[in-house]
């Protein structure tokens, strides 16, 4: 992929050298020198690598499982378990697989494992939000001419199939049947080909890993790795400050200065993701949405004028400058400007409260209305604070929002269950079209679209334009078509883009260097130990 200069600068690999105070260094030296301790915000919900398309699975399970294709820190595709790939026709791709790769039980990696992986995701798993089904729903057949070759035939054009495979972890084919999520969570250790072997997992608490000494690639730097789930941001900062952990991810921007004063160094990088407000635009009435007198009203979010008014009534500058302390970029579309497929026409607007009130009046809500604004707490940098800031902005146009933050697991369940009318959320993806496909395309299980379109937004014109763009080979023509699709859908305001936050990570004295990734992954592979002088 070709990236513009500004985006290359934002996504450049950031290497950092670490040195904390002498006191922290002494405490760190007292720890097991073989073990890397990571305090993470990611609460691993399952050991099934195909159950949920969430960063916690992608990040933590990447130690155990691997993909055919890897997306590096510049979002460029690199060989993984596949050493090469080529299009045989518009509907056929050939992938050559890496030789001499073994799973953690010693069995060889072959084409049958890839076939099993695709069939399991496409035909067997039933997950609440679709998991990775949308990534493989267009695959018609997968065959193996030999043990180290697969040929994938798709139902239509698939110009970005290698990019698709950069999201799918390859599982080992069992002797019979398909493994269930319950079996993976409760049974034998998960088997992958990755640089680390599974040792133990306590849901919501810890994940312990041991180095895979038979790994086909470079030897992992750390013999042992322990991930501690620390959902509270202040607790993660404290754990890093006291030397309890060597790496802490998702550092709140407000804590950066304090950590630096205590000798810590901070790495940050612009995130290839979007945080947004999403509406339920389908139901006739909604929970928590009432008139100013508390009476039920028809769903106001069905009217695009209301959606535009709420967008104009937001001060993104406060979100970025105050809540994120500058570690973010105001958003007008799903990816930061400069990424292939983004539109040059979409720029974040300053709030215009008078125009917003005029739009509400035109839509039949001159006095505004009341609503409950849901969102996760501790999932994203500044998420709970963002809810408060959004509510304060909307109060200026007569929309009274009651923030309702909940732990992500609770929020995610209630959102999927339709208990919310409007909510704050976030998502990331390999490319612009991936987010458009899952977040804004009409929900269609057969096509695998709209897995994250919890608001049930539908636009035939956008679906058609997106499908046309997705049928074009990677390059400038495809990028232009995706930009047009983005212009079309954002004119209807099915979501309100808020910001692209920056990933912030802090590290301790036992770490010599750390490589940031724009997808927000936190792995032992990004972390190299400090060397003695």
C-alpha cells in the first residue's frame, strides 16, 4: 500500500530507549529476569481465536496463533505462514505455504489446517456479532493441490483476499470434527504455530506464556511472558510506576506528564481506527429517548437532520485537546486523512450550535429532547470523560444527554441486545473498506456485512457504491472509489466520527526498545530486553 508522507510520519515505527529512576531499577532487577510482565487493558474473553473480532483477541492470541499474511507497523502486507500469493483469475488466488512449520504439539503445519480454519469460521461458528464470518463468507471453495499450496475460489471478485487473510489466525485441524469455543476455553491448551506456547489463563486476570523454542522464525526475546489484565487506567499507571509491570498499554493522556516526571518514557502512535457515536435508526421508539417532559417520542435518529444537528453540536476540539491532551486527531471519516481510501473532501467541522438548533427545529424538535448516552468505561482512552464532554456540548442545543458508562463486557452485551438508543463506540480494521464493510454497510449475514452496524443503518446506494469499490484491484482507482463511497455515506451521517486517538504505551527499565503498531497491538514480540552496559 502507498501511504502519503503525512500518514507515513504518523505511522512511522517508534523505537524508544528506557531508563527509570534508580529505585525503580533496583526493584525491577529483583524480578525474574526471564519474565516479561505486561499490564494490559485487554481483557481476553476467550481462547477461541475466531470467536470475536476484538483487539484483545487479536493482540494477545497473536503470541499463540499466526496468520497467513502479516500487516506490519506501516500496514503493509508481509509473508506469514504464507510465503507468497498470486491471483490466478478474478475469482481464484493461490497461496504458497511456509515449509518446516510445526504446531506446538509437534505436528506439521499444512494446507489442511488452513482449509479447516476457513471452514470453521464460515460454516460452523455461531457468534453474537458474527466474529470473522464476514471475512470468509465470499469464499466458495478452498482446495489443496499439495500440502503446501492452497487455491481459494471466491463467489465473485476478491482483489484484497491477502489483506483479508491478514486478520485470520490459523488453527490446527483436529483428528475429527470442529472444536467449539467451549472446548477451547475449558479443554486442552490451544495449539498454534506462534512464538509462544500457552501455559495458563485465568479469565479476566492473567495469561501466561512460554517461549516456543521450535519456532520457525526469530527466537522470541523473552522466555516467559505474563499478561496481567488491569482494566482500570490508574491502576495500570501505578503498576508501571512501582515496577510491578514492565509494559503498560493504553496509558491515559492525562497521566503522561506524571509518568515522565517519574522517569518513564512514553511511546505513542496515531491509531488506525475510529471512535464515534452510533445511533439506532431502525426502531420506532427507543429506550431512554423522551421529550423534555419525559414522554416517549418517535425515534428522532431516523431523521438525518437530527443526526447532522448532533454532529454540528459537538466540540471535537475539547475531546482531543482536553480529554486526550493532544494525543488524538479530530475525525470526519473512518480513518485518518492520508490513508488509502480516505476522502480529501471530509474535514472535521468546528461546532456550530446555532445551525445545529436550526436543524433540530426543522426536524420537528425545536426544544430538543432527552436521551441516555451509553458507552464503555476504561475501554478506550478518555471514553467515560468523552461521554461527559459530549453531553455538555449537546446541552447547548437543547439535547439533554445522561451519560451511562459501563464496563466493556456489560456494555457490549447490552449494545448487542438492543438495550441502547445511542452510544459511543470504537473500531479498527486493516483498511478503510474493512470498517465501511462492517460498521456502515447494511447488515446481511449472507454477505457478511454490517457485523458492527448495531444501529441497523441501511442505504442501498452506499451498499452498491461500496460493492463496486471492493471489486476493484488495490490501487488508485480503488482508493478513489472508496473515497466516493465514504463521501456518500457520511453525507447521511449514520455515525458521528469523533476522533482517531493515539496509542500510548509506557515501559520500564528492563525493556530496551519497544516498537509501536498503529493497530494498537500489545505483544511481547514488540518488546526487546535492555542490555547491560
